[in-house]
C-alpha cells in the first residue's frame, strides 16, 4: 500500500474515531493500573507457642501448735519459718527440641541512698545449669532461713553497716529452639521471683511466682497482583507497561492528524496584498528567483505589482521591469491541479 493511501486511510473520520476510543480505553487502564498496588501481602497464622515457669514453695516451721510442721501458704510468719523448699518447674508447648536452663538463687545486701539502692555485697546461694528434657526441667533447693539470718549478721558486721538490708531472688533463664508449623523458632525466657521480708508485718511472701508467655506465630507471603485488560490477564507490571505503550501509540495518529490539518503557512504572506492575477506579455529576459524571500526582496527593490498565473503544473509569481521578468515558480498544489 502506498504512503499516500495509508495517509488517506488514517485521516478518515471513522478511523480517527477508533484511534480516539482506543486511546481513551488504554489511557484509562494505564492511569488505573499506575495507582494499583503491585503486591498483595498475606499474613497466615501457622501455630501458637506457649511456655510457663512456676515456683512452688513450702515452709518447714519451728515447733508450734497452730500450723504444724510443713505448710504451703501465701504469707509465712517470720518467727516460725525454719527453711523453705523451693521447687521450680518450666515447660513449653510445643516442646523445645533443644535448649538449656540456668537457675540462680541470689542474695543481695544493700543500703538506701535517697531513692537509690547501693548494693554492697551479693552472693549465689544456689546455682544450677542443665539441658532441657522433653522441653522442660524441674529443680529443687532448700533455703535455710536460720543460716541465712546468721550469715546476714556476719556480713553486716564485716561491712560495718548497721542498717544493711537484704533480699533473695530466684532468677531463671531458658534458651532453646522449637518447630512450630514447620518453622523453626528460637526462644528466650527470663523469670525473676523475689522473697520479700516484711518486717513491719513480720511476714515472708514471694512475688511473681508464675510467668506464662503465649504468642501466635505467623507467616508473611507476598504475591504479585494480576491485572485483566480487555479479557487478557497478565502480571500488573507488564499490564502497566503495555497499556501505557498502547495509549501512546493510539495517540500518535491523532497528533499527526492535528498536525497535518493545520492550514499551510503562507510563504508569500508579506507580498500577498500586492499579487494580481494576470500573465505577462513577451519579455526580453527571464530571471529565476529561487525562494519566496528572493521574490520579496525583488518586490521591495522594483516596487511593481506581482503577477500570478498558472503555467503547466506550476504557479508563477512574476515582476515585470523594463522587459525583464523576475519569476518565482513552485509546483501547483494538488487540489488546484485536479481543478484544472
């Protein structure tokens, strides 16, 4: 197909209408897809993990007629307590496949300096390390309160501090690994229990004897979004590029039509008021002018009317001066050729 035929075909109104509709369609999809999120993030629960540590305590009492010899209470009368049996138990679900534990019973001796505590001495009364069995462990320790009172007096005497205070803490640390929902996790568990000696009420009691932690385990997946344009499905990134390119391609014929539809620039606009229709008679000499600018310059120098006539397939603009014809020729426009 010839170039002229293609140009005529594209310039037809119904063809331009099709290009305009397609440009609007692909432009709409392009703008819509540009604002779409290319990925979908899904969070799926794959299971739960739970662990718990518990300190159970009993007291052996000094001979008395009220409580007997061995009791478990929330609060223990200080004068009656001889010693405590401390039993700490930890377990996990699902069970930690491997791991270790560390339990320390620690005594700290301190004084108060305003609102600040100054620890002057600390010592380990009991320490145990080991590996977990079936995801847990149990350990037991006997805390002799009579011996502790004697040792506290000796330490206060050695330090030379009369108002020396003390406290006992049971600190537990567990580290291990487990598999939940096919995913391996690492766990760290810390638990601190303190034995409070309330001198004003003359009572012993333990704080935070149980600690449980439970958390849901999730898995995050990222999926690329799909897009459907005119019945064709593809990934969002490809759809963005394709719709943008197609919109640009549909716009080109429309821009071309606007460009070629503009009225042609009149190269003779400056001398057009001085052009008259008519052909010259016989002349002695013909001088060819190559450009409209040459015709314009000659007109300014000679200052005579410009004759315009058709000769063959050319239109001629001529200025006659003393038997000389200054002529600018250019091909006749196609519309005028057909009319002739």
